């Protein structure tokens, strides 16, 4: 059965998100849906899955004999009953429920009118086994790591026998091994006759697994269900952005190594399990903190910022011992900012305006007689809108209405407004398209060139090698090595991977 979203139109206040976009899905194929942030990918997925009703166009299925059936979804359950499953970019789990309860939530097995918990656990184990994932199905989801939560989300989609499965940035929080395990399952589903839609900004993995491609640009489909083998990576990037886009190549930057470090950790231990952590970041330097998911990088940054307990060692800011109680204290006392990995839950107020989100770090500066004027907040947005390339209808648009990449820009803008000396930036380009990613890279380098010390956490090794002046490698909550970065991918990546493998082997 072929599924077609034909000439779909979707309009929001001030924004035409989809403009006659078409998505055609054949059975037994992995289909890549690509485009920049704001191109309409997530909106199209929400139309296909019944979250949004289209303002124009239609949803169709065609049988083998050519018979066409038009679909009208009143909500996501209708789409699910029609055999359409989805794993959204942002996780949709109930933290207080167990792994088994979350996986079975859309198809709860019952016996004599009551929940059959044995059957529920068996269903959960079967779905996890298909992913080759070992998890205690009775464990509470809120106690899992980000990567484990993502795998539970995928297992949850597998619990419903979908003929069409949409995966929106499914590997953003996964290690290489976990991602390859997922794609083994995806290939198996394809071979069983399922249609699988992959939305990803990681073009290397798209080319490794996808058969066909649709590219959206400004809400329109500029390539429709074309064989991916007929395109190069540069072809796809040009389709996405409308022009050729060169990668950012940097030479080694000059950093004053004898200056007083902006941020220094000396034999730091934490309640999370870090031990003997020593590192320094000079003014104007980008120190990369690299490691596999679960290495303890984000947890270390959060402890420094007062979101976790430091149990030993010393943290210094500009050469003086610092005891940071909270992110607010870090900003007000030490001019230290934190662009969090979790922009949805920690980085933004989704139900507040863009103006309110950008200005929140500088309310004290903007306050007049205890009041913050709306026009001052809006002026801040205007200041950073063009610099960051925000695609917004206006400063009063709600942050929750933005695409993931534009939300990340708003999260960064509030720290730029705060005029920080030191920035901790955690996974800055997860789920961000190639052009926005290049713009973020140029912006991060520009911030360092202006004298800001940057601690950069990224699971994207090419990104790390592109940006960092030095790379500290973490494994199992320890620093296992450090090297100067000459921005030569082949050489540096081999050094980094050897460090990680040596630590795992020991």
C-alpha cells in the first residue's frame, strides 16, 4: 500500500508552514525527509499523524490494484488505527511510569477487564529485543539516561504494528553503536514491507540507510520521492538551502596559554561519580569535551553550574575559587552562561514569548522601578534576530511554536544578551540543519574570537574537530586524555577514538 500526502497546505498566524508539499511513501522502502529547520518537516509529520488538520491538500492510500482511498484524521488515534506510527524528535514518555507501561501505553493488554501486567512486560521485552536493548522493563523511565529514553520511545512505536513508521531525528541522543542497532531494525522493517520515514540532519547516516528522498524548502517539496543514489551530498545540501554551501574550515587559532584561565577545575570530584577532573579554559579558547553518551560530560558541566554536588577539588573562575550555587548565581556573580542540551525542559519557557525568553537573563539590567518594559524586551529580539538568522513571525510569537533549530537560537540569544565571559555550550547543533549548523559554528568561533571562554560539549566528532582548540576526552566520568586540535579530521579522530578504546579496554 502506497501512502501519499498530496499538495499539503498548513498555515499558522504569520507563517505559511507548508505550501503544496507532497510526500509519497512506497512499501518496503526507507524514505528520507530532509530540509532546513523551519522548512516544514515536523509540520508535515504532524499532518500525516493527525496532530494537525491540513488547510489544503489530501491524504491518500493506494492499493496494488490502483484503488485510492482518502483519509481524514480527527486526531492521532485515527492515524494510529490507519497504521501510521511516529517517534517524535522530542520524547513523549511518562517519567513516573515503568518502561513496560510506557511501551504498552498505546496498546495496553487486558484480561477480564484488567491490565494484564505479565502480557505488558512480555510485549515490552519483545520490542526491546527487536532493538537488542537490555533494560529492566519494571524500571521507572524517569531514572533512565537520555539515550535509554530514546530507545524506549522507539520501542513504544514498534509496539503498534504500523505499516508506516516515521522517525524524527531518532539518533540525536544515541551513540554510534546504538544508532547502528536501530538502523538494523529499520532495515528489517523495510524488508518486511513497511514504509519507514527518516527525518535527520545527519546526512552521512541518511546516505547509509535511505533508499529515496524528499526535500522540503520553505514549505515546498523541491524533490519528491527521488532515488537517493542519484544524488550526492552536495546535491542534497543545495536542494535544501537553494545554493551550494561550503563547510567551515579553520586553521589553528592563537590562544594565550600563559593567561589566567577563565575557568579551571583542579582535581574535582562530584556526587555523580566524577573523580580527579582537572581542566582549564583560557579566555578566547574553545575547549571541546568529547566522549560517548554516558561519559559524564553534561553531568560535569551541571555540577560546575550548581545543578549537581561537587564533593572535592576546586573550581576557579578567573583565578579565584568559586562556589556556584545555581545557574542564576553563575551568571550574576561570575558571568558564566549555560546553553543546555535540553532546550525544551531547561533552556526555554515554551509557553512564553520569544521576547520574554531572550530577556530573562537581563531583567535586572532592563528593570526600571521594578518593571521591565515590553519594548525593551522586543528590542533585544530585534538585535539578535538577524545575527542568529531566527525564522520567527515576531518577538511575541511563543517559543513553543518554533522549530527545534530556532528554539536553539533563542536559547543562545538569551546568553548573548547577558554578555557572559564564559559559556558552557552543550550539544549546540543536535537536530539542526546544515546551514544553521554552519552559522552556529561561525558564531561560536566569533564568540571565542571576541574573548569569551567556551567549554563545548558535543557528541558530533566532526563538529568537535572543526571548532575546538583543544579536546579533552571523557570516559566513565574521568578525563582520559587531552590533545591540541589541528583541525585535521583523519589524524585527530584517530587519536580521540584510540583514547576511548584504550579506556574501555582497561
